[in-house]
C-alpha cells in the first residue's frame, strides 16, 4: 500500500517516530551507565579541545522570529506548528555555564543561602541534601567528578552537568541573571538576521557532523567551551546543540494551534506547571532525533537527573539534567 495522505504514515512519520523513540531509550541507557557501580564499562575518545575564544554574552535584537515547525516531516506534536513570536531585545550567554563559574557559586555559599533558591527551590535543596552537582565530591582543595565509573578533577572550561532546574535557577539568581525562556533560547539558536528566517540548526540547514556538535555518544562527556565554532549560531551563540541539555524558565505547554498526534499521551498529558522545558540535546543524543526546530528532539521539551546544565538568559520535570545558560534584558545590569 502506498504511503499517501494518512498522517501516521505520510512522509514516513511512523518510521521516524519509532527511530526517535528508540534513540530516547538509547540515551536513557547511557544515563543508567552513569548511575551504575562497578568498574568502567564504556570507553570513547576525549572530545576536541577549544578551537575558538567565545564571548561572554550576545545581544539578540528585538523583533519577530518563527518558532516551531510545520514542515519537518518527522517533527513531533509538541514541536508544531510554526508560529511567529515577537521578543524584546535581550542578552544571552554565548556558551553554557561552565564548571568554573558554577564552582564560584558553590564557594560563595550558594547552596547555603536561601535568597537564591525561592521557597520551593530551598525546600527541594534541603530535602534532597544538595551541596554540589550530582556526581561531584570534594578532592583536597578542589572538586572531582565521576563519569561512567572514573573519577577525575573537575575541568573548569567544560559545561556544568547534572544540575536540577532549582540549582540552575539559584545559580542564575546569584549571578544577577535568569534562565532564558524557551522562545529566547530558540531565537538565539535559529534566527538568522541576514535573511530573517529560522534555520533548521544553529549553523544552517545541513545535517550535523562531528565539526558542528558533540552528539551521538562519540564522546562520553561535554566538550570544553569553544570546541565547536562551526556549530555556532549566526549571532555567535556556541554549543546550543549537543554536550548538555539546557534548562529554560518555561513550563511545558503546547505551541499555539497545538494538536495532539498520534495520541494525547505522547505530550499533552504532561503539559502544565510540573514540567520545565529543556533544549539542545546532550552528548548522548543521536542526530536522528534532531527535528527541524532545533532540538526539542523528540519529546525534548523535557527534565530529570541526567545530562543537563544551562545557559543564562541570559521541556522535562525539575530534576538534575545538565548545563545552564543565562541572560537578561538588553540594557539591564
């Protein structure tokens, strides 16, 4: 039978959905390896060293951009439809928050000061006994982290990983910034000021390669900041795809005009204030899961304790996932 107009099979959607779903399990199994005890079982080469200096912050001009997609045949329902969003000018970190910067937050008593956490965040920090990112421990005067059964000194220029949404939010408050909204994150990733269009990926429309991003489990931890200059967005925001899932301030909701497909349980039942959006994908992410609106990657408006961090300003439930990127309004201190 030809694949014609039936939505489930048109353009091979069902096959793409199955592949993406299996790759989600693949990343989950990698996270399970991080939690297991015993001798190391996984091996991979180190990620590349920095190849470019990265600015501290990038100004994103005010104006409209296209968010989401209506054309990518394998995009899931929570990535549809394309719609126009207008944002004021804002500033966003040019790279995910690094271990070095996060260590400054720890050293300044960030985990002991309820000012940065908010009521719910402080309650979670206290109940969970959080004192540092998951898998970190004191190592003399510094810190060490465990990665797939191996302990090594924390490297300051790598994106911080294994922080929950409350930790990301507390760091941002301490730094005088905030987490970006999902729309702010996506505009910084996709919008091309030269053409006014939204690219498929930060670097353009071509499929990702080893020069663009740390994807596909070819490496087993994040690359240092500046390792993938070929993957930067038109405005100079780096490492938006791969390395670490990035927390945003946004709760998980459908885009305007959302329609559940192929069933409500894939996305819609998770909409609400209990889930925060993660974007970007981690080093454990397979490129097949990168749909057209820049990694929402499957149900990847997501959260949990796995490979996450953040940008500052600068979708999954609050748990420990990866880096932070921060930002603030243009002109703000």
